[in-house]
C-alpha cells in the first residue's frame, strides 16, 4: 500500500484499486488452503455461489475494528471478519452476510456486529429476506464485554424481523456459545455434514463440568441437530448442495409478510386425476402407507421440499405447489409410529404452521391420526402443553386452510389437525376416513364392557359390537351430516378439488382480534 498521499485523480484511482485488491486478498494462501482442505469455501466464494452471477453488491468494504487491547491495533484487516451486501436469487432481492473464518476465526466483535446489524436493518427496511452464512469461533475475547453486547444487538434484530422478512441461516463451520442463538431465532437452519457444528458448551467444557465424553460431531453435528434436537431443518452433504438447497427453499417464500410467494407458471394439469390414490390407503386399518406418496400425487409435478425430514418423522411438513401457488403441507405419517402425535411432532408442526401463516402461505393438512401418544414419558414431558401448541397454531392461522382426512381422525387429535372447529376453510374426507372419539376396539371395550363380560361367548360378542360400531361411527358420513366435513370425495379427485378450493380462497381476509399478541403455551 502506498504511503504518500495521492494528489492526482490517477493516483487516487490507483489507491482505490490497491484497497480493493487488499480487501479481496486479505486472507493468506495458507488460511484459504486450510478452508478448502476441510471442504469449505471462503466467505466470498459462498456468496458467489449463493447469489445470481454478478449480482452481489458489497457494503462496508473498508470497515476495520477499533480495538487496541492485546496489540489488536497491529492487525486491522479491511472489512473485518464478515462480508455483507445484497444481491439476487432468481432475480429477487436478498441481503446477505457471510462470516469469514480466515479473519480472527470469524469471531464476532463490535465492528463485525455493526456490519451485520446494518445489513439486517436494510433487509427489514426494504422488505427482503436476509441470509446469514455462519462460520465463527464465537465472541472475540480480545474485545471483552463489548462482543457480548454485539451479540445482543444482532439478536434484537432477529426478533424484530421475525414474521416480517424471511430469515435463513446457513451453518458452514463452527457456531458456538452465544453465536447459536441468532440462527435459532431465524426461520430455517441449514447444516453441512461433518463441517457444521452448533453447541452452547463444547466437548471440553462438558467433560470438565459433568464428566461426559462426547465428540464434536455427536454433540453438535448436522445429523445430531437434524434428528435429536430439531435445530437443523435441512442437512446437506457438502457446501455446494447446501447453497443450492437454500436457493430452492427461497423459491417457495415471499420477500416479506406483506407479499405472497411468487407463483410459478404451472406445467401440471390442474384437472389431473390419479387413480393410484384410490388404492393407496390399505384395507387393513393398521397397515401403514407413506403420506409423502399422497402428497406427490396431489401437488404439481410431484414436487415436495420436506422440512425437518429427519426429526419427528411421525409427522411430515414441507413446501409444494398447487397450480403454481406455493403451499405448506402438513401430514400425519402412518409409516412412523402410526402417525400418532407426540411432543416433538406437535412442536414441529406448530412451528411450521405459524411460519406459513406469518408469510401468507396457504396450508394443506393431510390427516391420518390415531390420537396422541400415551405414556408417562409423554405426560410428564408435557404433551398437554406441547399438543396445545399445534392446536393454537391452527386456530390462530388466518391463511387459506385446506384439510383432507385420508383415514383415521380420532379423539382430540381430530380437533387439533386443522378441523372445521378450528376454522379450516375447506375440509374434505375420503371414503376411507374414520372420524370418531376413538378406535372401534377401544370404544367397544369401554362402552360395552359389562355386556361383553356377561356374554357366554365374549370374543364373538366383542367382534359383533366392533362391527356395529364401525358401521355407525367409523366413517366420514356422521361428521358430514353435522357439516364438519364439506365433502366426501373419491381420492383421485383430490387434486382438482383442492385447486378449486385454493383459488376460491385467494381473496380470503380474516382479521384477528385486536391484541398485542396471544400467549401460546410455550
């Protein structure tokens, strides 16, 4: 870098070019090679792959930290440890920050947080999503309590933007300590196998305090958070796949809460009927099938982006399209635990329903639920409170709500799964639907226990009573008589019926009660 002050325009231009080169090439070759050796890209490489080619406009390029403790003034890289700016994905504006692990290990300090807050404020101001690429060792220890305050500034903006603009976090390296709370507040978290790690306290601290021995991957790796904690919504095999998946997710989302997701020009016939649906539900009530097959037959071109694929697999949630319109899909999964609702499934579905409602995405619910999971672990773990979250989410939602009951809809779980009583707009049932307080066997054992006990042939009597109960209650028609079901449809009619219902609801307006906010049973 020149030391003499520039005097002519040519000299000033040369100085600017030198500064620009210094900003881009600040990281040593060794640091870059180290990133690449781990299967990781640099902060700028990630942005280039995420955004449309040539669309990125960098901001705060020449910001530098102001710390003098621990001789930090001797190392003041341009831009500090984060790259910020805006660009486009498929022509739509997004704001982005990408933490740079080659600068102070990506640690967060005052100036770095100021850059992040500035781009987050811009995203909120112009109404566009913000995507954060996380690769940080945590707080910058050299800056002391200032770095902790910096985290708080970021958290505040996460909260204020929640439900206003989509917030997406890509974890592409370590994310530890206080750093984990920013992604946790955002709407969707992506992680990469073997290179992404999230935890509040690392393996060494855990061993010191509790004596437990656990590795980085087991404690906070991608699959641990995808299967056990539910922190990770998406898991990718490598960074290329992660960045591509983030672009794909964005195609289903609106830019902000005042818009709707962009409609895609449909190529699938809206009147298409699939006879395969007529045979998809087994005749045996306890035999499983895959609810995702039902989804793919119904939606456009079989396209379905599953969210939380590895977590609480007894319920399926994700994004799809009907006649080009983006929708959120929730469905009980008979292949896993018979589709029963438990603590994790209730929380998973509730969060997804609330996201769709916040961003004007219609919700399709496919119901095949035998009830809530019984057991002391569930009762003591708070199934009452957690199950109420899902009930609350559906009742609170004002977006178009479509429901299809494919088979079982028993007990309180029937009410919870977007029933007519929770203001679902169109509720359809297949002829295979069974809407009742409980299954035939359980109901007969309770109602007719004395009759069965007094019979000379108890088993024969029980079977007769079960058959009678099925004929009277295990069907969709009793509920349809009451108006709880709008129509009983042949399964192959489902797609055109849903599209007609959705298009009728495109102008739906349902203002909620005037209040600061509800008190969902967290």
